[in-house]
């Protein structure tokens, strides 16, 4: 595939100028310890999406039945098994978990911190 002669320039200033900051209350978020899941903090939760931070050194579940999920690893590394295949993720990587996968068990090699 050939690269275009004039690649599109990402104009951050133009994108930010389109945001109506008065539309919602924007500010720092205080994480809330989740009562249902151990070693988990709820960062954000609204009608559109949820963000949790998981810090753990044992196996835990990722993904949800009939919902797509995104897993972002910020510390450590680990892997999930699905259909006899191993899917690894490490610090700095992001993985899309398709809704057909449902819940998967995540095994880490050392302490892991991730957003899901």
C-alpha cells in the first residue's frame, strides 16, 4: 500500500476548539473502591461507558458477557487463554476484547495494573 503524498495533519487545536467544556462538569476524578471486585477501583461510570483500574497479583476476570471491552495495561504483564490460544499483554499495550469472547480469566506473571 502506498502512502498518500500529503498525509492528513491532525489538528489538535481545532479538535479542542470544538469541545463545549460547559456542557458537563469537568475536573479531577476520585477513584472509588469497588465493593463487588477485589483490588478494583471504579474511575468512571456513566450511561456510555465505565472505566475500572485493577491492581492485582492473582488471577482475575476480564471482559463481560455480550459487551465489548478494552484492556489497557499500565504495569506488569499477563495473558488470557481463549480457544486454546494464549493472548499476552504487557505494559503500554491495549487490547480490544470482542463481545463474543465473554469473560476470560487473566493470569499475570507479576503484579499488574490495568484499566478495563
